[in-house]
C-alpha cells in the first residue's frame, strides 16, 4: 500500500519510516482493499509520552483514523495500528452484512 509519512517539525530517519510501513502493511491481512494511507508524526513539548502518531487509511467508501501518544514513535505506531485493526474488522463486518 502507498503510504505517505509526514514528520512535523523534525526529520524522521529511514529506520522509523520502514518500521511504520511494515506495521501498516500488516493491516492488509485484515482487509486487502485499502487504497492508501497517511501518517503524521508529531513531537509534543509536555510530558513523558510526548510522541504522537496519527494514521489515516482510505478504504473504498470510507476513511479510518487512529491517533495515539506514547514514549516512543514505535510504541505509538503499535497502538495506532492495533486500533486500526479493530476498525478494519468492524468495517469488514459491516460490508458483509450490507450496512455500508
């Protein structure tokens, strides 16, 4: 899946971008018709959990979104992809029942 990664006010290294790409690609095992996605990485100034990851995934007829904060971008990515996995399962159930 085509994924755009935007790091706000800092430059993300290739290792982090590859990690995010692999995590988001794993979501295709739950729903293989995802069109594309965007990831926003932000550093917040306050608190220990100051790293925010926002993931937006486009699927036919809808858009799914998850935002998580954690101590590291990797941890926040894990949490956000887990939230998207749950959303994808619900979305798939709705499609099968004909409610979308």
